[in-house]
């Protein structure tokens, strides 16, 4: 199954992606993670996109689509055939580019799942998020704290706050999402692929809803 995961910043896309990968064996392709890895490694792409990302604006469709294409084709060549697209597409152009790309690779989108969360909850989630520098595991200071403050439970790595998890960048990211989401929703609705899941509650309550929406039980 190839699944597109839609939802605003802080909706829990990354959090639920971990569970989806575990249950359905898909490979998560998160454009946010790929871009952050490029920034961390200070590749030419990373240097080009660092400021745009920190300010909460979108990286150009061309750059992000070629990054996705490169990763997708490499994973297909390595024998993977089930993908979770997390953070891509983000606008109608990207949805059309994704379809063109998948058609050229003889695959397609089977479902588009949108996580729906109220705005005040998104703000709380993003302001309290902490991420492990080493393994990328995600925590929340209130809703999912590590056993020892500032230290990753899984690998002992240092936890940090993302450069775009500040009020100004969060405001930009939410505004962009609000502007771009409706055409995307209409695109997948017209194809009969869109499912909405209420993701206001805690992560372990949300996941069974997602599984059911995908026709499975937990
Ligand atoms: P990206 O990394 O995709 O960020 P985002 O869309 O802003 O989404 P987030 O990662 O902030 O949120 P999430 O939904 O994954 O939430 P999480 O599970 O972590 O993109 C970052 C940037 O990269 C963009 O702004 C842009 O610049 C660039 N970019 C990426 N893709 C692009 C594209 N296609 N085109 C152009 N530019 C692109 O959860 C958040 C917090 O809440 C965590 O602390 C978590 O523990 C907690 N939490 C999660 N679920 C729950 C729950 N149910 N209850 C309580 N707490 C919860």
C-alpha cells in the first residue's frame, strides 16, 4: 500500500508514521526528515534550504520533488514497494508531480489520510516537542516526556528543539497549511482516496482510528 499522510504541523504525522511502519511494514519517506538530514550534513541542498525551513516557509517544489524522486527510486531499486509519504505533497502542484512520478515508476497512491486537529492543540504540541539528535525519536515535554529530561530513552542521545518550533515559524507553517490544504483535499476527494481521522486525542487513541480507516484493526 502507498499512503499519503496529510495534516498540519504538529498533527502527529511523524508520531503516527512510526506506528504505521510497524503495523503495515511501509517505508516512511518524510520530506521534512530528508531536508533536515541535508541541513545537518551541510550538503549544497542543505545550505540552500536551511533558512527557508527555519522560518517555516516551503522549500521550492523542484528541490523537494527531486529529493523525493532520488530517495524513492533508490528504495524501489532496493526492492521496497510500499511507501508512506509524510509531508509530501504539500500543495496541488506537488500532488500532480507525485502522481506523474509514481506513474513513471508503475505505482500509485492507494489512500490519502488526513489527520485533523484543532489549532490550540497543534500549538501546544509544537511548542513542547523535543527530538533526539542521534536517532530522531520524538518526545513532548508534557504529553510524552523522556524518563530523564533532555536524554533520549531509546539511544541516550541529546534532545533538542527544532529550529522551526518557535512561535513565529509555527505561525508561518500553519498559515501555509491553511492556504494549501483545500485544493489538495479536493484533489484526493475527486479520486475517492481521501479519509479524515480526528487526531485531537492521545497518540495511542488516534492510531486505532487510523488503522480502522485503512480497513484494519490494531
Ligand atoms: P515537516 O518536518 O514535514 O514538518 P511539519 O509538516 O511542520 O510537521 P511536523 O513534523 O512539525 O509535525 P508532525 O505532524 O510530524 O507532528 P509530530 O508527530 O512530530 O517539514 C518541516 C519543513 O520542511 C517545512 O516547514 C518546509 O520548510 C520543509 N518541507 C518539508 N516537506 C516539504 C515539501 N513537501 N515541500 C516544501 N517544503 C517542505 O508531533 C508533534 C508533537 O506532538 C511531538 O512532540 C509529539 O510527541 C506530540 N504528539 C503527536 N501526536 C500527539 C497526540 N496524539 N497527543 C499528544 N501529543 C502528540
